[in-house]
C-alpha cells in the first residue's frame, strides 16, 4: 500500500476513536483503486479468539490457552496426590481389617459406615468458610473421604489371601505378622490398587472441576476447568470458554480411562485362560 494511503489511514484511525468514519476511496494510486474502511470494535471480556490468542480471552482478560495448560497441571497434580494418599490409607486400613478379621473387622466396618455418612460437601463448605479455600485444604478434606472405597477392596483381598496355603506355611515357619502382611500378602493384593488407579484419578479430576464450577473448590484466581465452565454459563455468547475447556477435560479423562482399561487387561488373571475340549 502507498505511503500516502498508510499515513491517511493512520489519521482516519485516530479520528475513528472519537467519531465514526465512513469508507474512504482512493483513485489511481499506482494504477489501482483503493478503498479504506474502518470498523471500531470495543474489546469486552470475555473476548473471542484473535491473532495472538487463538483460544480467546476469559472474563479477566487472561489467555484461555494458558489457563487450560495451568488448569491441566493443577488438576493432574491434585489427582495424583489425592489418589496416592487415598490408596496408601485405604490399603493400610483394609489390610488390617482383612488380615485380623474378627471383632476388629466388625467394629472397623461399623465405624467406617458411620464415617461414610458424613456429607463431604458440607464439611468442605464449613472448613472453607473457617480457614479459607486453598489447594491443600481441599486435598486434605477430600483424602479423608476418598480412601473408603479402596479399603473395601483391600479388605476383601486380605480376607481371601489369609486362608491361602502360602500364608499358612508362612505362619508355620514362624514369620512375624508384619512380614507376612506386607511382604507376602500385599504384593498379591495389589491388583485392585493398580487397576483402579486411573479410574480414581478420573474421579478426582472430575470432582475438582465440579467443585470449582460450584464455587467450593480452589481459591479465586487459580486456573481451573470448572471456573471456565462457570464463566461460560454467565457469558452465553463466549462459546470458546465452554468448547475448549470441555474438550481439554474430555481428552484427559478419555486418556485416563484408556490407560485404566489397558492396566486392567494386563493384570487380568483370566486373560490367558483357554477352554479345552
């Protein structure tokens, strides 16, 4: 474009910030006809995808692509820490119940049933109002309730394995209880822990997104898929908020499920079984 048109276009742009400017037509510059049209667009957040921000901006003017990356990191970190802590606690308590049985198992099961009836969401709301919302508080409260499911599976595994011949042989050899439980029984009872790990991770990520969507999750300002979905509900025109955040959540959950199915197939004892006529 000729320099004369560029100069006049810059002046017209400055004028357009104050009053509307009609399209300007330039004749015979370099043997061509040029027409300059200016359109003033007010930037209001959330803003649609533009050059430099391919996934758009949220209601605070932050890049959605960066928010999704940070939200993915936070969600995976929360899920891994939560699942590991829950599995350690659930494995220990379930192993003690299943191995010793008797009155210890009976009393523990009744106490767990009473403890399980405590509403998690009410506890989270109460502690959040007292201590303030934080990543570690949410992780601690969720871990205090998330171990119950895995403890049932580990209890059943230890109840089955404690009557196996190799366990009776270990007792007959005079091995201590601690060594029998953690050296001989635990490796044979790890199949539920390994196969359920990806599915528990999916549940943790989904729960964190749900709590953030409801406003009871991470502190304000922390990137989260749930926060983006809540913003999308407020700003119905911002299709990029709901589209890209839902897509990221779907991809992470789908990959975790595929990994879980692969682990379940790999550790399935019936996978190599064949019927013979």
